C-alpha cells in the first residue's frame, strides 16, 4: 500500500485508534494508549472527537466503533457499479456449490472482500466483508493480478513483501509471474492451500469488453472435499457461468 508523502500526524493517530477499536472490538483508554504509544490524555481527546462525530461510542469504560462507520462503508461499497449484479451470482454460487463464495476487488494493491455467501457445507474462515490481504496468495488476487494492466501489476508485485503463509505459498516472483501467465491463458486462478492450510479454491476475474478488471469471484472449500475433479472442473464451470452472466450485464449499466 502506498504511503502518504506528507502524512498529518494527528490524522494518523486517529486512524491508529480506530484500527485498535476494530481489532479489539472495544477497549479502554489505557489499553488503547499502550497499543498506539500515546498518552492517555491524547487518546482521550481523539476519542472524544470521534465520539462527537458518531464514529465511536462509549459502553461503560470501553470505547467501541459507532454505527456511523456503516454509513461510510455503504457509500464506499456503492462506488462498485456491479455490486448488485455480482452479489446475486455469488449467492447462486454458494448455493450451487455448497461452499463459501466471495466477491473481491483490488484497492491499494490489496484484495478487499466486498461480499460473501455461505453454502450449506461452507467452512468458517477468518474472511469477512472488508477483509484485506495481499493478492499473490489467493485465487481472486491472482485472477485480478493476471488481467490488470501490466504496469500496475508490476508495481504491485515490486511493492509486495512475499511471505510463506503456508508451505504452498508462492514466494518467488518469477514463479508467480509464470503462474499469472498460465492464468491469462486459462482465464482461471487457483489457490492450493496457499492462504490457509487445507483450504483450496478457484477464482476468475470480472471484466468489461475493454478488459477493465472490476474484481473477481471465487469459491473456496476444504481440500478433503474439493478434490482435483471438483476443483478444476465442476467449480470452474460454475464460476465461468456466473462471471459470464455478470459480464453480459455490465454493458447495460
């Protein structure tokens, strides 16, 4: 993610406090101060400002994120023109596959989950709406990387710090680029337990007639249930059908 050239320290501190409240689901002033390295007085001033705006609420001795942030999320989500089209297809994918289906977009060089639907047999994961991660180790991430403009792809890869999240994670840039080439040829990306051990998935990009990448959708599930036949044939067929329906309707937006 790009860093601000001239960051405003007060704003940075406020955002750090918001991140703490997100990660802790509520915290006292003392805990927040320890986490962000500020005095209790400074933290209290920031919290009071956020509380006045409705972005933070006080519950007993703890501060928590206020529901005002949902309003921000709603307006941010509405920037995605195809959101309603995609969510309908993601719901269908989850129902048909019985697994977890996701819609992800790229922002700031990261993948951001905008919508998810759970099928009858879907596993629970750490993924949630708003969840962010690097692109190089997920099916949706690699699908978007493969089809985005080369200049942007190169910049994202150059700025990526590769980490072996699991033994299967690709951490070599050359190997990643070779896989992205294969994805462009096949139109589909795979995740062979590269993000979470034992969890596999397939994903495909959503593009318009000009090739602009709007995002990607995927289906993920446990390797014990998603054998090669299902992962590389049945699931891709479902995904391609869903993507096709969305892309056909993009022209009418």
